[in-house]
C-alpha cells in the first residue's frame, strides 16, 4: 500500500478546541490532495473493537479496502454493524466524487459509485495515524476528528508514467507504485513496456522478443554527454510474463487504477528489430541498444511489420482491458524510410506527400486496427505530424502547441509537457543530486502547473482530459532512485489534477507535505526532501535567502566557513558590493536541517544594469529570466537546466546590455552548453556591437567540449550599450541525436569586466 500518515492529533488539537457550541468552522486538514470542501465540527469519533462496517455489494471493493487497512494496521477488529456505513447517493454528480461525514457516533461514506467511495476511504486513511500503514498501531482505539468532506476531481485523467524499457523493476515495486497512485487519488498508470534498450512484455507468438529483445549486452555508465562514453560490459534485461501482467492488472483494478500499456511504434523499436531484423528497412542484424537516445532503425512500413504489430497487439489486448492503448509515435527518424524501396513504394501507392505523411499512414493503420477491436489509441504529440489519425488522443510533451492544435481539432488531450511533468529532470540545484538527464523541475513548478493551456476557448478546454507525470529511467537503475525522483513531485501532481484551483495554496501544501513525509517514512518510500534547503536570489536590495517550511531559522556566513548555530541570523537581504561566497543552512531546535547552501557571487560591471533579449527563453528552460544572465551567478558545470542557464530552441538571440552611464569595457565573457546528446549546440559565431559603432565577429572553435567558454578582450572601450548577436547553430547534422531538428542554444552568465 502506499501513503498514510497524517497525524489526526494535529488536526484534532489544532481545530477542535477552537470550536464553540458545536459551530462549524472552515479548516484545512492535512489531507493530500486537498479536498474541495471540508468542515470540522466539535467532537471526535472513537474507532475501536465495537465499531462495525456495513455496505451494499456495489461498494465491496472500497469497503474491503477500508476493513483490511484498519484490521491489518492495528489490533482493532471491525464488527458487522452500521457504525461505519457506505451509502449510495445518486445526487452526487461525479462518478469519482464522494461525501464523507464523521460524527461522534458514526462515519458515513456517500458516493454514486464504488470508485468514488474508494477515494473517500483514502481520505479516511489519512485521518488515521501513520502506524496503520505498517501494522504497528498497538492501541485498542483511536480518535478521528468530526469532519465533513465534499470532494470530487477536477480532471478525469490523473496519471503517472513509468519507463521499464531502460531499466526493469520488480512486480512488487510496480504494485507499490500503483498503491501510491491510489492513495493520491490518481487513476491511471501509463506502463512504458517497449524501447530500443529492451522489450519487457512476453509475446507468446514471438519468442525471440523474450530471448533477444529483452536483453542488451551492456549499459552506458554515467551521463550520455560524458566523453569518452563508457560501458559496464554486463548483460542486462528481463521481461514480465503474461501471468505477472495479469496479476498486476488485477491488482490495479482493485484500486481503481487503469493501466495503459505502451507499445512503441514506429520508432524506439530497435530491440524488436534486433530480434526480428526483417521488421526493419535494411533487413540487417542490429543489436539491442546499449545507450540512450534516438535511433534510425525503426519499423519498416511493409505489410510484414503491420502483421507483426497486429499480432503483438492482439496479445496485449488480452492482457489489458483499458480503452486506450498507447502507441508512442514519438522520435521516429525518417532516415531509413527515405532510402527504403518498400517505404517509397508505399508513399507512391498511397498517394502520400513524403515520409511525414507515411508516419500518419502508419499510425492511422494501427489506429484502425485497434478501433476494430473496440479500443482507442493515445500517442505522443509527434503523431500530429503529417496529419492526425481520426480518433487519436494526444499526449502533449513538447510544450503546449500540440495540445492546442489537437484540442482545436476536437481530439482529447493529456498534458505532460517537459516544463512541468518530466520527473527525470533535476529537482534541486544541489550539486550532490543523483545523476539525471538534465533540466530543472523543482517541486513548486510542478505544483503551479495548470493543465489547461492558454489559447483555448471554454469549449475547446473540455478536450483536456488531465495530466500525468513522466518517469523516464535512463538514469534510474534502482527502485529507490525511481522513488527519489518521483516523490514528492508525484504528490504535487496529484493535487494539480485532483484539487480545484481555489483549494490550492503552495505554502499550505508544503505544511501538509512536511507531515506527509512521516507517512512516506512509515511506508519505506524513498523521497527527495528539499523542504529544508536554502534558496537564494540576488535582488537590487541584496541577496535574499528563504526556505520552504515555516518556523525555521536561516544562519549564514560570508567568510567561507560552515554555518553554525551561532552564525549570523538571516533577517533581511544581505548587501552585496563585492565578490563573495555565501554559505547558509536551516536550523530548528538547535540542530541543522538539510544540507548547506553555497553560492559564489562574481560581482562584475553588468550587475544591476539593464538587459533585454529579442525573444523569451523556452518555458522549460527559462532560468531566472533575462536578468539572470547578469546576476553574478554562474550555472552548473554539468547541468543545463538550472536557474542560471537560459535555453532557446532554434532561434537567433540578440542580447542588449544598457549601462546607466558610460562604462569602460576590457573584457566580456560567457559560456554555452554543448550537450549534443540533448540536441544542444554551442553557436558557431558571435557578433559584438558597441553604441560607438565598433563591432567584432568571433568564431567559436568546433570542439566537442560539454561547456564552451568564450572570452573577448578589449582595450578599454567606453560604451553605454553592448549588443551580442548569437545565431542559432541551425539544424542538427545527419547521424547525430535529433538530426534534422533545430538545435537548442543554452547560455550562461554574461560577465563584464
């Protein structure tokens, strides 16, 4: 099971004693996701061995869950009476909605469906002590505060994704993951089962998928961008048997979680082609991929490929009862198709206008097959290229444009943009964070996500079904690391998709989350605790420090020594008028909480000056905005997505610096990220112009360094304005990751001396 631990005593003592004469008070409990409406009333319900449970057969799943939770978690045994009762209520509009009423004499759960009642049970669960989670509650009774909750979800699709193609995880862990979703009132598990690096589902008609496609010869060590690339020389792999999958599907159904399987096509299919080379365009033997990325060997569009996929899908449909089947559709290079006779003949015979329309033909043909079986397809937003299959639903991951386009065409959409939903990104600036693919997605950014993109009418917005968090596991080889990357961002996402915007409040969420961590501890879920970290930002009034949790103090030093209990107490912004290093930490009850924050500030001439950029940075990599380029703080040496790097996709930059008065310029420095594996390329040239008419053009060397430093020296040029023109690298060359796509430009601090 999964998340449970919000001490009733906090709610009870904090609010019960403030009630007078039985009057109702509006309150905020510790429940996550926060309910739409909740009221606490004077008094409490005593759960003990005289308490009983009554329910109609249509509530058997939710009632059985509550009974097992109480009896397995404590020494309390429920009787057969109606002290705790499940009541069908047809006046509740939403099928997943519920009403929960706790009085001194009874607990009533009202719902239209068993599904809604199950979510009421999850709220009751969080009103019980955390010891119920692991069966260590030893008392014979427990007090539950009298409360009334009326609640329903804001979105019908509330999901989490897990990639098991890059790294495989046990059936027990998959069940634990599903338990987490159920506790957080999420209803969909997107199971990514096939990849270039491994095929993870047993298909009886094609035994080589188990013998060959499920195993790779070795695995990349470290990050993809590390040069030279190193490998571990160890065979890796495995798969889920059909019996195991049936077991997991049944387990999920008992928790009202729908599993959507993903069978990737036409791209990300090198593992399958390794097992059956005739599925590719060349017919040549390839290996299961041993490193991450996008590969040219994809399914050929000949009939044999469709026969294979239809046979595979037939077995998949027998295992998964979900309406939706995810078919991927993303990152499918057309390199092989361009020179393949079968594909070119298909383009000609079907009257297509090229390889992109061939992808649409491929997706549409699979969709028609699945439609004939009573199922629907979901694909990543690349399925929009060349035209969208008639009945397809879209997962929008490359921003919101795909979502807007699909919704305007009347197609259903699930929001999962990289900017807010990719939990394989770093979640902290801390240098000791475990290796991740890149990017930067802190908890607050997840929490602030609005799944309804701007630019849609109210009618078009109805096509946005909801959102999901994605966990791609290239850099997650253990179950503990998956949990670390998922929690607490999954918890924030649960509130994004369940709770109304009026109910949400980030400081309140942090307060509840701090208590919720105790529940995660009891459940032995590994989570990233950044609640006690210090965050800093250079403002005009000085350097500001803050931490997420209340009632804590921050102490700091400016002499490079470690902060201690007697160090300077932070009370207001720290004046900065020279280069310095700030170290700070959170303290409470005489001890340090969390890690030490370290920030070096390079106080140069551009700080506090005016800066403008001709275009906005990409929403996923906006850093600290334009002012972050002259705030005296450099970005990470290994990551490109923290608060200091700014990312621009395929666009030329023009950066203008204006000084308050004429300034003597001797040197301009900056640097660019050059992580080609992530489609990031340093520019080839930079043009520098001064307001006095002088200008210079500089070429950057064509090395493969991960970070490219660039310095320009001048002989005391007097200027009030400097303009840097930075052309985008252009299209990524053939043979490289992302070939044919526009390159990203990532720029760090601009230092003026």
